[in-house]
């Protein structure tokens, strides 16, 4: 991370390489779980007057990075909630050249609807995950995404119970840990590494379960 900070100063803020290097630096921060630093890097990108002059595909990637950071650290994110909601509700472009982007946004959408307890939206995204896996994730290089999709399906099968998901998901997690990384596409597909994202997902399920218990106790006390 220190090396990245040092090299970053060598790029002029008007160059495409500035954004390219900052994108790499941002992913390093996210993969190191330095989410506070990731927020600062996102702010740097947004404040650059040349941000809006990037190609649309590049701007879409930045928006997706922002959405993931918003999801993990909503209190720190620079992304407005309205914009975040619009992003997670958009329909992915299923063109082949956007495969990594599609996988990342489908996963984010699933987790968003799970956190919001929007069962209808969640089931729709679950069906989308299944169809996408069948049509586009047949290559051995996509094994990690296949395994993570199955972990998400498991959540619904186990009725969102964190203990059951953790226990029954362990074999899939072990396969995920042993699976090779998908080369240069790793950062684009796994904005947050799947192992870390699964732990974050289990934490969300635990919080949802705790909220249910608290709500039940409050309801009993009112009777």
C-alpha cells in the first residue's frame, strides 16, 4: 500500500493512467480491508475534474466500486443513497465483454435485497443468478463465481439462518479457498474477495437474526 501511494504521485491527474493506477490502488485497499482508505480514494477520483471525461465503461466501474464500499461501510461512503438504490436495481447488460461487471452487480443486488428483507426482489435476483450461471459461467476459470453463487443460493435454502448457512456452506467455502484466482479479471469480478464477502454476508445474516429476536421481545413486552 505504501508503494502504491508513492508511485501514485508520479501520475498527472489529467492522464488516463492516473485513473487506471488509482483504480488498482483502490482495489488493493478494498482487498486489504482498508475500507476507510478506499473511501478516501473514491473521493479523490470524484473530485478530479477529468472524472466525467472517462469512457462510460470506466465510469460504470467506479460507480460499482462505490456501491460495494457503500454496502460495506454506508456511514463512510460518498455515494448518495438514492444513487446507490438506483444502481443496485438496474438490470445488468449481459454482453460477454461485461461478464465481470455483471457478476459483481448480480451479487451486490442479491445482498442488497437480502439486507432490505425484500423477499420478492431477492427471489428475482436469485433466479437471475441461476440463469446467469447456466448461460455464462461454464468455463473452469469462473469456478470461484460459481461457488459463490451456490453459497448465495444456500442462504435461501436455509431460510436465512446464519448458523445453518455457515455450517452447510463450509464445504463450498473450502472449495472456494482452494480454487485458483481468475488472473487479471480477479479485481474486476471480486471487488471484495469472495471469502471476505461471505464472512460479511454471514455477519449480515447474524444481524438480521438478532434484529428479529429483538423485535419479537419488544412485541411480547407490549402485550
